[in-house]
């Protein structure tokens, strides 16, 4: 890991903190730079988590809002269906937009009705939530281990030891 230090208030020195002999020659002791090294690793953990989330979801805020609205409609429609009340198709425009394109997990075919779309949207949202929770757990646990590390070597080992969930199949 490379950190940049100011020497004598003027020059900046990039130093590989994995080479303690260089740091010692510069008069830098681990206690002086360990907090910065931990923070750099924590920022890397956040970036790694963001990359994993981006691999399974769009980064576009408008499209994410669209997914959230579709999930809200799916949950509402499934609740109405369970209650055996009449379904008003006009109340579910986001689901209606996916008719014929979303795959109904019940049939494995393109959804031909709003219930099929609702099942598809609900299954996709559940899968993303499970994956997102696993990424969150790895991120938070990894950062806690890094921050608890008593040395740069231990902090690096904590970073290297993070077990990320595999990216789910599309």
C-alpha cells in the first residue's frame, strides 16, 4: 500500500508501507501512519463493495427508483392476490410495462399476466437484497477487522482476508 507523506512541510514522499525499513529510514514510525493506512484500506473496501453492487444493479438513480417502484407494485399486487380481491391492472403501470419481457419464475417463460411479472420482480428484488446484505456484511466486517488491526501487516491481512459473496448469475 502506498501512502503519501509530507516531509519537512514541503515535499511529498510516496512510500510503500509494506517496506518498514524505508519508513524507518525516513524517521516514520508505524504509530504515526497506521491510522492513515487503515483508512486507505477501508476506502478500498468501500470501493470493492460498490463494484460488487454495480455488477448486479444499475448505478442510474432514475432506474433504481423505477426498480423500487416495480417492487412496491409487485408486493402490493401479490398481497391483493392473496386476499382474493379483484386486481385493478391500472394500479400497476410499472408491472404492466414488463408484460411479455420479464420471466415468470413459476413457468420459466415470459410473463403473460401481471401476477407473473410481480413474481419475477419480487424474485429479482429478493435475490438482490440477499446479495446486497452479504456484500454489506463483508464490507462492515472487513472494515471492523482493519480498524482493529494493531499493525499495517495485520490491517493488510484483514483486507486480503475479506470473503466477498460470489456475483449471482443473471
